[in-house]
C-alpha cells in the first residue's frame, strides 16, 4: 500500500473528491487549485483519505464493535451518551497501522520543510465524507484542534478526529438525516496554522443568515483564533457588505459595522493545552477587528467563492497577526437560509379560542401563543424569557432589544403610529397596543394567545388557540400599474422584507434610525465640548468610543442604518424622510434637553423644515445631509430620494433647499431628487408653487387628517373622531392628486390609511395616484385592493 492511498495534498484534490477526503478538505483543495487565480490565499496542507479511516478501523477490528453499539442504541438498549462514549474510547485506544502513521508523519515533515521550520504548528480538522451536501451540513459535528506541533501531538490529534465522528451530536444528527453510520468515513485535514492568535479570525456568509437576503455578505470577526467565533463563545464584530457594488473600486459598500464586546480571545497555550482563552485589552474591545479595506477584500473573496460554487457559502477566514495577511481556511455550502421556503404568510384564522382577556388595536395580521412576561421598564431585561409575549405600559427605543426577543407585544398605551406599533410591524411580530389595562389584567407566566387576525381590533385570549394559516408565494401577488411601496424605519428588520415584490420604499423614517441606532441628539455631538450635563457627556463618550470626531459617529451610524433599507430594494427608489421628531421627542435623545425648547403643542410646533435652516438646529441638519451624501456617493445608493417633512410655505422650501445645497445636496445634481411631504393644508392649496420646487409629493394622511379636522392624532379622547376617510380629508387628497398630475409631478401617499383600511386604496386609484406606501403587514391586502380597483376602473 502506498502513501497516495492514504494521504493526498490539497493541491491534488477538488470538489469532486468528497467521497475521498470529505466536503471540508475537498473544498480546500478546490480553492487551492482554482481560486488562487482570484488572489484568494488558502493555507497549504494535506488530508488523509477515507481509505486511511477504514484501514484504522480494520487494524483494530472496530467495525463490528461500532455496529453492535449503534444497533444497541437503535434498539433502546443503550443511551446516546453511553453509545458515543463507548465508541470514542475504543477508537482512542486503537493503535496506528504502520503505513498510515508513516504516511501522516512523512507528509507533516514535508509540510514543515516547505515552511522552513521543524515541527510546524498546524490545524488538524475533521472532514466527514458525507458532509456539506446540498441538503445537509455536518458543520460543527466533528472536532478541530489548533496549534498542534510535533509528530506525537499530530498523531494524537488525528486519532481524536477519528473519534469525533461519533460525538453524541454527530450520532444524533446522522440519525435525524437518515445517514448510514457505517457508510460515513472521516478524513483529517492537516493545514498550516495562520497566526491568528496574534491577529484575528471569524466566519462569513454570502447570504443573510436570518432572512435569506442574498445580496449581502455577513462577516463576523474577533481577536485570536477562530474557534471562539465558530463555537459562539465570544460576541464578535459584525460587518455587512452589499455584493452588487463590490466590483466598483470607487465605492465603499459596507452597510453595517457593529462593534462586539469581544471580552476574551483564544490564543496559543503555554502549557499542556494547545490553546487557551485570555481576556482582551480595553483597546481591543473598543476597536473594530477589521479595517474597511480588509472587510472589502474578504467580501470580494466571498463573492468569488460563491460564484465558483454556484450557491451561498459558509466560509471561515483568519488574519495572520505577524504578516498581516488574510486567509480563507474553510468553505462549505450554506444549507439553512438558501433552502428556506420563501412563501409569504397572508392569512391566519382562529378555529378555537379561550376566554377574551384584553383587547386593543391590532398590529400585524398573525397569531401567536405563549407565556406572558410583564415588565415595567427595559432595565429588567434579565427577567425576560426569550420567546415570551412582552407586556408593558408602552415602549420606546430602549425596549427594542427586548422586543427582538419576544414573539408578541401588548401595551397599555399607544396607537397605530406608536413606537410599539411601528417596531412590531417591521419585526414581523403581532402586537396589540392601546389596551388601557393589559398590565393590570395580565401577569407573568400566564399562557395566552395574541390575535391580530380579526381586523382592526386585536384580542388576547386565555390559553393556546387553534389556528389555521394560508400562504402565498410572491409570484402569485398581482401586478399593478400603481406602485405599491413599503413604509420602513428599523434597519435591523429591513432585510426581512426583501422578498416582497414591493416597488421600493415610500417612507424610510430617519428619526427612527436616530432614536434606535444613534440615541444621541445631533447638536450634543456638534457642540459636545459645550455640554453642561456631565452624565450625558459621559454616556456620549462611551457610545462614541473609537471615533476621533464625535460627529462622525452620527454620520456613519445614520448612513449605514439607512443603507440597510436602501440595499433591501435596490435599485428601486427608497424615499428617506429627513428627521421629523417633535421637540419633546428630540429632548429625550441623549443630551437633547439642552437644545430643545418646551412647547405646549409640539405636534404643530418646531418640527420638520423649520428646524433645518434655524440656528438652533442648522448644525444638526448638516450632519443629516452628510449622512445622505455618504449614503449616495460613498456607499453607492443613488436610488435614495430625499423628502422634506412639514414644509409650511414655498418660501420655507427655498430656505431648506438652499441649506441642503450648502451641505452638498443640490437638487438635480448627481441625479438627486427631493420630495416634499404633503401633510399641511397649505401644501394642497399652494400645490403649484410647491411643485415648482420639488420632484414629487408624498401625502402624509396622518398629519393631513389632524390638521384638516383639527384633531390631535395622539389624543385618546378624540380617537373616535380621527377619520382619514372623512369627506374633508378625501377632498384634500383628491385635490392635490389632480393638481400635481396636471403639473407632471409624481404624487404618492405614505400615510396609515391604506394600511388600516385597504379599501381606501380604491379611492386613491380612482383619483389617479402614482403610488401608495404601506406597512409590510398590510402590503398584500393593499396590493390586492389596488389590483381590483384598477380592474374596475378599466371596465
């Protein structure tokens, strides 16, 4: 028997050799052979073959013992733990066949010689011959060993790799997938160590692992050896890049940079242990692991690997801390999101339910059952149980981390435009808001069902209800001449809606990005040295750690947050509304109290356009403009349209456009379009004057209704009178649509009316509106209503 039967170099194998060296090693060989032309660096090494594994079993007469142990497990005569422990011990006590040991040792000596040192440090990785198939991945089922040095240590690690084919999780995984244990062999990959113990490492996916969005790469990165990221023992940095722009060297399409805690790292061990964990330094914790150049390099490599394999990929990478070079150390097909059913849930129907406990306004259209977790404030996060139904008085941006962990939300206060309502929609969570008494009638641990599938009213039922669901595929949603777009605000949830056949985003709320992802008043950053609030100043210093210029924190965070929304529907238009906080809302931002006046009626006070040219906010608006410039010019999202809210007069429009131009956002330059919100009666009355200054109108039905009817839209006492379908409001809407169409200016509606009342879409179609923008949960209903209205209009 020759060495070639037992050991093969990566350069001599490829993707067709899974049966010989397993998916992991076959992939390494493929990259060494083919992708090196794309400047992708892969550490050299060799693999043992499946023949080597079977030779080891034969030498120690292990096959009958393993077969019997597995049969006993299958017949219930032994537990999983007992079975796995017995087989692993039998393998570890086995002796090496002389030819096999010699083959491994010779190849190791040759690899060490190539590296110019004796007893080179290597990584020893397991590679099952049935792993990484299109419908199953054995990732994480077998063991890897890092910083292995010397022949004796190498052979010991190789034997442990053989044994790891029968870890408890590997046995149960093969049972679940229907694999024959005895037909799965194990190949061992011996690969040159990248000195990432002095550098960094991590994983990257060529698809969003939460939503299946396929136009991004997601990179996780931490200091030290990569097992800490793979095993999930460290909170890594996360970077997201937009794949369609990576070929343009003039762009920097990194659309997310999240700083992880990275409190420890794995490094080479100093004693008997080959590796160990040590705490990271304070500087390492507050610094990003990768530079922008390195993020883009890895992203381009990921795209090249994906293109070669023709499927989404799960890739491990490492950065050598001595040479500074990046390497790919593993690549396998991604097997979860890339094969997820992309059907869109449309309707739910409750067939059996318990006693009604609470009711309020329904947000979303789904149903969920679970245990209540009632919290008084977001600081009680330690008391929250993942997957519970969150019950609270109300919510604000501080509650978002908790909301992401919930399966449903119930609040005492709030309407359809409240924080809880908007965030719940984008997270895809059923929510019931404005119940008035949920925190008094519900208690933690109580089993309930939250139903938002019964119209405008949402209901909380005792116990677990029986529910039937209907789904529809995107291709079954009708096409319409009228554009139907989405209202979005939360960047973290944007990718969730990528498969929606929407015509873009008709309203991206900048203030929600500021409130949730920045949290600091922009003027507090622009005038940080002048702040008198010591506590706010310290909190800002902590949040902006790592930024030499604190205003850069605001600009980058805002641009990247909006970029996630812009990327989701690129190249379709994404209309970003400049900040539209009211003064009381601005004051709640960190440091905001020093810059905001107290107003009796903030709803019709110092908000929208009037702030942008005012000396009280001009510097803050300049930061917003810088973020839009970065979004369009540096990141590449030229599909972003800017929209100005609450613009009271044509003269005010001129002042805003002038300030924008001073800040590098000139209407018409580099294709920039500027829209205006039509939400004040003066916008309707003077439509022709506004049309001469803007490229489009977007009717905000919430504010237009409150200012037409004289009703505070947040007033619970007057909520019964607030009617977006009143004749007066409909007259306003019909009037402005008619006038703008005569002037050849685009007009849409981004208010709540079509979301709450899909039939209202028919009225808009009859008026000749160009687009409607609605919340994601009502998109399909509104789309159908628009299609029916268009068909009726044609007949």
